[in-house]
C-alpha cells in the first residue's frame, strides 16, 4: 500500500514535468519580425499610426546565403493602420501567414512627421509587453520619405534590409563616430528625464526602383539607404536635426567616440592631412561657483596619420607638435558647435543635469525645474582638448 502511494506521488509529479511545452508553436507557423516602421496615420483618431512590419523569409535567406538562386524576396512587408500600436499589429495578423514574433526585432524606424508630433505613445506597449526586448536601436527617417519607404528598399550584401541598417549603424558608430545607436531603453529613459538624441536615416534614389529585386542585381544600386543626421528630442518631440561635424560633436561630448577621421590643414592647403582618432576619453566635471554650476569638459584623444598630401615632413617632432595643436583645435570646434546648438535649442541632451545632481543635490533640487529652459542655455561650459599623434605610418615624408 505504501509503495502504491509513492508511485502515485511520482506519477503526479511527472505530469507537471511533461507539461512544459503546452504553449509551444511550430517554427513554420511563426513570422519572425526583423524590422518595424511606424509612421503617422491619416487622422488623429481612427488611424493614428501606420505600421509596417518586415518579416524574414527563412527559406529564401538560407538559399541565398548558400549560393542558391533566389526565386522570391528575402523579406515580406505588411502594413496596416490603427488608433493604437496593439490594434494595428493585430490587424497585420490578418495578412501575415502566422503569429508575429517580436523578440528578434532588430530595428525600428519612426517617421519624421510622427516624431515631430511626439513619440511617447509608441513606447508604452514596447515597455509593457514582454515580447519586445528593449535593446534594439531606434532611427528616425529623415526627409520626404517615410519610415515605411526605408524598409521597402532592397539591399545588397545583407539578405535582410533591417539587418543591413543595423550593420551600417554599427560600422558608422565604430569607424565614423557621427551617428550612434540609440537603444529603446535609452529612448525610454530620455522620454522620462528630458532631451536626448536619435540618429537619422534616409533613402537616396527612387522608391519604385528600390522596391525591386533588380536593385540588388546591379553593381551600383539605383536606390540606397544611408545614415543621415542626428535628431534632437525635447518634450518627447523632434525639435531639430544636427548634421556633419555638429552631429559628431554630440558623440564627443557624450564620451561615445570610438574612432573617426579628421582632416587637418597643411599651410595654405585645406584638409590635406587625414588623422585617425582611435582612442578618446571625455570627462565631465561640475564646479559650483556663486551658487551656479560651471561645467568643464576634458577630451583626451590619440591618433595616427593616415594620409599626407602636402610637403610636411612628419619625421620632425616640431611638425607633429603643430599637428597635435590642429587636431585639438578641430575637435574643440566640433564640441563647441554641438554645445552651442544644444543651448540654443534649450535641450540638455548631454545630461549635464545628472552631473550637477551628483555634485550638489541641494542645488539641483532648486534648479531642476528651470534647468533646461532657463539655466542650461546660459551655463558656462569650458572645453579642453588634449590630443597627440602617436604614429605616422610606414613613411614620414609624402610624395610632394
């Protein structure tokens, strides 16, 4: 009798152990969402959002990577409109062949028109729903083309357009430094705390030509997508675009510069020498003077000469010292451009307020509400750059 009770107990426990796959789904019945585009709908009530999801076509992606002949598109896009994000995604389920799966979402592109009206409503469902991970990057479509248009461009070298966008962002962040990847969790933090930057992306070329397999069959595609600009957000809305060196200045200030190339003048010849900055560290210090915060930025940078198109002899230390000074000057100009633009827009996207709070909590409590609009634009900010060129390459003299 006792043995029967023990056996019965084990059987009951065994039932719980074999129930782990009650909610499993066949992989073939799932639609893996690789990218998502969210644009402004055609009205503010019933169709507030227009959402496009990009679903990977595994057989075509696998066939293409194995050298097989591609018979169909490697991805399929579905678009719907609705008054909420959740409703719109459920409407897409009427078109998709299976359940939409979001844990592998690689990138989200938000339309410029929607960004100017405000993006806060987009992130409620993302933070609330456990299906969404908050580590994928956010981009803003810049220019006349929508976020939907961005995801409709076929791309070379990468089978899935969304993956191409992510790789371009990573490459730019690592080697150019102007456009950084802003993750969902960083955007959510910015929405709750104040101003923040998000990199932009734009389409160059004809949309109709880009939405065709023939676009990737050419050595030089008719239509491409490229990173362009940095969007400044304040009060949860897009306020201004930063371009070129000003956008790179944001990366310098926020201590996120990994590598970049800066051109230096050589005598009367402009941009004759290319210097690669491969190490950089920006420190931010706050001092309280006369009950006001004063911010000190110090940049330590190291680099090497990649190219010399003038007669300057790099074997002489005096010439290298001059290049060090020019490099310091160029870096400082970019920082000051970014800082002045942020102050003009009354947007502390560098989060100097956090540094002030760490330095003097009592002062921060007094100035917090007036910081961005009244105090930050007038705050004294000092920039000090210390740069040194460590290497000149395999030769010291140019061909001139």
